[in-house]
């Protein structure tokens, strides 16, 4: 069918810059937040930033111990590839306003070992998918938000970590699909395009890196402004305007109108 290859009508969008899509502000104060991969790096910074902004309860999903004394923090044992732990986490949380899918791995590889690709997809894509699906009933009830931590490598791969790039490209497509499918149900879905951040994942890369604390602030700023696509660090901000006014975003907007009435997410 030729229609599926037809280029969207974007002539006006090229002439007029598109601002980040926003709805009413989502203030994190007094909200309940769940963050996966919360024991270090960006995840730990997100926990602290949520507390600083007045979150009522922060569920910190980790595979190990978490050393935070704040009584608003509840540690949750959560390996995103463990379906039993995901179910237990849903029962423990009970109510939820914001889910932040932050867990991830970034192995160095050359695509020669299928097991590495499968493991990376299991965590970065299927883990994100399964956690999102499990908590959707709670988020629909609260008219809440899903934040998926992606990467600039979702747009262009770095050959040192191609499995990671593949998983993040898949996670971006899922983020866009969920955004369209959940829009009518009051759940917003946000993608975070991360550039290099000073965490264990980027150890060995001698390049400028953003501090996790600054990135966490940028992520919550984007959420509170209801930005679909969040660019929280200097490198990602440099491509934000081009992305928001580009052909890929135009296709996303056009295709979002084809959500079937029978869709049951």
C-alpha cells in the first residue's frame, strides 16, 4: 500500500517553529513517584530532586540496598526483568502519580554476541515495557505520567555500544506509541533524550559530561512543563529545536491520529 509511505504534510511546520508541546503544569509537590534504578547515578539524583521538590512519597526501585534516611522514601526491591518483583512492587505502591523508567545497562559490544543484544533489550526495552504495563492501572486512576529515560543514541548509534543504541531506539518507538495510545486516557508519556552524563555508564569516555543532579533537575522541569520530549543536558539541548521541528516529529504527530478506538493498552 502506497499510503503508508506518503510523506506527511509539513510545509507549514517547516516555515513555523514548533514549540514543545505543553499542557497544564504538573507540580511534583505532594505527588507519589516511582523511580527504577534508583540506587545510584541519575536514579539517585532523581530521588533527591523529587524530595527537594516536595514529593509526598518516593518509591525507590532497586536491586540492592538504598541508603537514604528521608522518611518519604520507600525502598522497593525491583529488578525490571523479574516479573514476580514487578507484581510485588505494584501491590506495595498502591497509588502512583509519576513512573520514571530509569533502569538500564550499556555494555560495550560489537553485535557479535546475540546474548548481549538479548540481555540489553531485556532490561532497556522489555523491562521498561513490563514495568509501564504493570503500573498503568494506577497511572490511569491518577491521570499521571510516565517518563522514559532514553538517549541521544536512540537517534544515532555510537558504534562502541550498538546493543544499547538498538534498545534505546526501540524504547523511543514504544514511548511514542504509548503516548498516542494513552492520550485519551489522561496519561502523559515523556521521552528523555540524555546526552553524556557523569555516571558509571560513561566511565572511560573522556568527553564533557553533565552532572546527574543537573540532569535530574532538567527532567523534572520538563515534566512540570509537560514537555513530551525532554532535553535535560547541554548536548541534548543542542538538538532539541531540530528534533521538535523535524520530519520524524512531524510523522509522529501525523500517525498519532490513527489510534484505533479498539486499542486496549
